[in-house]
């Protein structure tokens, strides 16, 4: 059995549930939107750690699963504000599921403790570099003069959020640069603008699925009035694929969405390793069998 | 030992009201040690120039040359610093309006985590996404780390709905007020008596607490019911070079660990001087390494 925790209607969860069924893997789905009703108990005693979920037909021993997929997205609630005890049960269930995912003795995609490296992009980038992939020259500063110096050094820069809060990646143009004094209010992340082809890699255990992205904007996730990005499956050079697997393993993110760029000189750069990849956006247009690989990995197959 | 730009200084970053931090600094000053307090007000006016490790792959996560935090009085925290003792949960460098507070705090924390990581051994404890002062250890993680280190924790059970749960282990019930798991370093409130309500609850066996011990690398300061080597292994497993470990004894006489904290309170006898000497030794080592 595998355990899937998330919102069943959300694409990455839905695709995994479908893939598990197609692969003949039994899946227990815990619906995040109904977390207040989970009836979960997790503890530690003389017999070791345990996690049990009470249902209509008795208790399920979650520790008996081979793998756990955790995709908590905190979907917005609609309707009346729940009573405070219901809200407490919901929050407790989410905290307990995440806490258990951190320590459960099984395959987990991914452990929250490991996912947290992505909460600071420059922190994660330094780790990524130490594990074998190049990362763009970066400056985090609240000093306008330092930005100007870095800009002069690299010619073209982008700025983007340093935390896990999503931002649109933009070039620092002369018009935007006129307002540099604003960085004084908040340390901001600047990076050399790299030019080349974006390649998104999904790692599932030791398996690698790559797709190349054709885009008109710097941040291909936002078309900003232009053409939508195009995607096609590609094979990575074996050395790059190996490094992707090694970096994901070293970050303890066995299921990872790695954002790479191949520059015009053929060098490979890594922007970040997404710990909860929305892989469906890449699987759907390319047909790469990511969900099936994930279902099999969670069931204990392969490395 | 100290010179321009705060070379070789021991810097303590702490909240203005942190009495332990003030006592540490007073002791360092008495010993003629160059040291300074950096509090939230100082940090709010500091200028960060952080150059995280980047470019072609390479070992380690040390920041690149030019990395520095310039303080308003001209002092600098950076590669020349002897040792940085970070006791804050935040990196209070953002000066933005309330409307952008949440984003600004997340950004500043991200910058702080990366900057502290880039300082490597010059920081007392390696920073962590779950705590700039070092990783916070929740109850479940504590049980896992104790298992790795070969020590016991008190049995416990967390359940999301007290009314629907089966009778768990005997022991006391405590109020579990999410979000988050109960923090073992905090005092919990006893659960009020009465019929079970549909609310989350924590149950644990009662523990008679002992005085917390201090782990400084391979050394243990204080006496605990649990063997010293196991406590050293526990702190290392938690990713801490300096840790305060709380222990105690269960009703049936079993020694157990109840909490691990990266921010020592230094209340027990003998811990304070040992800690201050440790800071000095660590700073001396970074100064020697810089000179070599
Ligand atoms: N330095 C850069 N040069 C060129 N393009 C970049 C640069 N940094 C980011 N991009 C583009 O923007 C995309 C998103 O970047 P990145 O993953 O760093 O952003 P993010 O907003 O931090 O990500 P997420 O929201 O996924 O956490 C990259 O895949 C790339 O296409």
C-alpha cells in the first residue's frame, strides 16, 4: 500500500491516484480538504514509533505502507468559518501528517524537513552547487551601490524572490534600475541573467525525465502577453542526468523538479530544485510517464 | 586579538531583553575579549552584501569574497569575525510597511539563512530552515534522534481528535494548541478534566525533570541520568555543536530525554563559565585558521 496525502482534485494528486490504479498499486488517499476528520494518532513507545488512522472499519496502520506522497497545498476554504475545534483538528492533522512524514521509516516524496531547503533559494543554491551543479552568480543585498557594482560586472541581471514565496523573474532593466534605492528596505536577490534553453528535469528515485521548454519570456511560467511556452521531451547527456540524480539524493528530495538551463556555450546551470513539483504541467504536454514512475517508486520498485 | 572591522570579535545576536546574552557579553568583556551585541534595532539599520557560493560546482557552502554585514557604527560581521552566536529566530533586516510584512519577513529569513550558512564554522551552530539559531527539534523528531543515539524518550501520543481516539497510553493529557507540533522545550498546559472533546491532545508519561545539561562538541557539562556519550551523539544527530539537553526520570525509574534546544539557557551550575570558555576557544580557532 502507498499513502497519498493531498487534494484529490488537484492535478498532481489525481494523476498519481490514476497511475497507481493503472499500475495495480493500492493507494490510501487522505484528502487535505477534510483533514479535520482524519482521526490520526501518532506516537512513540516501547514498541517504537507508530502512526494509525481510524476509519469506519477500524484502524489502519500507516507504518505498514511502502511509501508516502505528501502534497500539502493548503487549499482555500469556502463556506462558513469552521468552529474553533474543527480548525484545531485540521491544523493538528496537517502538522501531524507533516511531522510523521519527516520520520516515517518508508519512502517519502518528500520529507518536509528536506523540502524546507527550497524556502531559501540562495541557501538551496549553495547546497546544489556543493552537490555538483553550477548555479548562477548571485548577490543578496539591501545596498543599492552593491547592486550597481554587480550589474556592471555581469552586464544583465534578473531579480527574484529569495524565499519560497513565488515571484515573477524579471530582468533588471534601466527603467527598473532607476528605482534601485528601494532595495534599502529589504535584502533582494539579484542574479546574472543567463541565456539559453530551459530544461525541466523530474527525478523519481534514480529515474530521470527531461523536457525542453521553448519560451518567449525569461520566466517561462508567465507568458506576459506573448506566446505560451512549448515543451518537448528530451534525453539529457548522461553526465547531467547523473548529477541531477545525485543532487536530488543529496538534498533528500527523491522526487524533484529541477530547473536547468543549457547556455549557448553548452554549459548546464541549475536555478532550483522544486521539492513539490507540479509535474502534471510537464507530463500532460509531453507524455513523460512521471506519475507512473512515482507510483512504482512509492510501491518499493527500483532505487 | 581584535582590530579594525571587528576582526576576531565574538558577536552575539540577540533580542534586547535576552538576559542570558547580556550576561555572556559581560563575561566576555571581563575577560578582555573583543565582543559586541547585535540586537534587532542594530540589524534594522545594517547593510547586507551577501555573495552566496555560486558559479561552477565546488566543495562547501562558504560565501564568496566580499560577503559582509555592515553595522551602523562601522563594525562588520563577516569572514573576519571570530565567532557569531545567533540567538534570534528572525533576520530583522526588513524595513517595510505592515501590508508587506509577511513577504518581507520570509525574504529576510531566506537571506539570513543563506548568509549565516555562508559563514560556516564562524557561527556557533549551523543554521537550519527550521531555526536560524540551529534546528528546532519537535517531539516526533526527538523520538527519532533519540532512537539513533540509543537513548529513550518518554512514551507519548499525539492525536487529532481526543473524543474519537481509542484509549492510548496511560499518562497525562496536555492541551495541544496547533498550528505545529507541541514544542518539547515549552511548558505544556494540563488538559482540563472532563469528558473528551473533539480536539487535538498530547498524552505523555509523567517525567521528573533533572537539571538540563550542556553539550559542547564532545563535552557534556552537568550531570544527567542519561550517559554522556549518548547525549553527545544526540546533539550531533540533531546537527548541533552546542545544545542544551533536558532529561528526566519516568515514574518507573527510566532515564529519558525530554528536549534538545540550540539556544542554551545556561541556568545550571558550572555551565556558564564552560560556555564562555568554549566561545573563546572557537573564536581563537577561527582566528588561527584565518592567520594560517
Ligand atoms: N538568472 C536567471 N537567468 C535567466 N533566467 C532565469 C534566471 N533565474 C530564473 N530564471 C527563469 O525563471 C524561472 C523560474 O526561476 P526560479 O525557479 O529561480 O524562480 P522562483 O520564482 O524562485 O521559483 P518557484 O516559484 O518555482 O519556487 C527559471 O526556470 C528560468 O526560466
